[in-house]
C-alpha cells in the first residue's frame, strides 16, 4: 500500500514532464531577469542575463524551434554578451573617477 503512491507520483511526472519543464524554465527566466535588474554589480547582472538567455533558448527548444534556439544562443549569448562584458571591463567601474579623486 505504501509503495503505490510512489508509482502514482512517478507516472504523473513522466506524463507531465513538458509542463514541469516549462514551469522550471519560466521560473528560472523570471528570477534571473529580476536579479539582473536589481543587482548592484554589473558583472553579476551580465551573468544573470546569460542565464535568462539560456532559459529562453530552452523554451524555444520546447516549442520545436531548435534553429531559433541555436541562433539565440549564438547571437545573444555569444556575441552580444561578449560585447557587454567588454564594455563593462573597459569602463572599469570599480576604480574611482578623476572627478572623485579631485574632491
């Protein structure tokens, strides 16, 4: 009697895996985008944006749009994220500016 509920739960997970996968990817996307907006450090914001890009690519795979998912990863997570990281490192926001040193 006690083992039957395990089989019911496992069968429910197997039958509804696409629904649970959608919920998990959507939650990851929403949480990472909220963390990206409200985080103080720009490098961590870029990493949260990268997580959001990959979760959106996972949602594209669930919609049977594999080409769009691959293009999304290559263009956004590849090229644009490198550009964002380059700009953040170029600005070097951790050091005080000359105006702050003068005062």
